[in-house]
């Protein structure tokens, strides 16, 4: 006699593969500055440090190259990509347009669940800002924007942002931890949240622009100081 079939339980979250874990650790090592811009990424030491095969390292390097975090230099092989002000300026310009439009649409379309999710994300951002958990702060900040893009229905725009995520995270590593911004990043994001909850599209767009412009100026100071150029 065949026993009746029972329903399979849904997997709440797919488990990370070994490749996913290595990619995440390598990405964080680059973003945090463990590997400096221009530093070679040599397979053998990486295999020994991470305890994985060369195949996994090669796949990870290809993945990070697609994110713009690694570049292949003739006669040197894979190295950590440099990020100069001209590249950063372009990234901030893209973010300004896409995030501003998404916030405006989110202000018009969001529901109660979205408002709660945004509030929860903002609360976590505040907690990690005060504790200085920078990797978690960057992840939570990304989640905050993902909620906005999802509620706005801007899935294609979010795909574009995700392709820039590695370089965006490197810039956030520069700007989120700084203490010399005239208005804190948390205050700027709170303004975005409040404008969305008020269902004021133009205020939401403006709040995003203010946040991006402020972060851009901070990054400009750091990146131009690194290259020895002035701020003109």
C-alpha cells in the first residue's frame, strides 16, 4: 500500500554554496581594504588561506572582475581594481538618477508592509552605525534601497544598480564611516524614509539627491587626496 505523500516544506533561504562564501569573503576583503588597489591576487596563497581549490578561486576572480573589483593587468594577472574620482563621479550620477526615480515612485506606491520593512531596515542602519559594524551597515544599507526599488516596481533599474554593487560598496566604505560630513548618512536616509511615508514623491527624490550629493562630495575629497590632485 502506498503511503500518502506529504507536502514538502519550502526552503526559507537557499544555503550558500562554497563559491558564494568565497566570493563574499573576497569581496569584503577588497571593500574593507585588506587587499589594496593594485595588489596582485595570486591563486596559490589564496587557495591556502581560504582552503579551496584553484577552480573556486578562478571562478571568484572572474565574478569579481565582472563587478569591477578586479582587473586583469597584462604581465601581472588579476589585481585589485583602482577606483578614481572620474569613475566614482559616474557611479554617483547613475545612482542619483535611478535612486531618485525609485524613491519618488515608492512614495506614490508603497503599502504598509513596505513602510514597516523600510522602518526596520532604517533601525538596523542606526544600530550598526553606532556600533561601527561596517560590513553589516553596508549590507543593511543595500537592503534599504532594495526595498525602495522593489516597491517602486523598478526591477530593471535595480539590476543595473546591482551590477555596480561592488564599486558602490567600496565608495560606501569610504563615506559611511567618516565623521566629517555636515549631515550624517543616517540623517539623510531618515529624510528619505520620512518623505516616502509622507507620500511626497518630489520630497523623496530631493532627499535622495541631497544624500547622493553629500556622499559624492565626501568621496571626492578622499579619492582626490589619494591621487594627490586638488578639489577643483
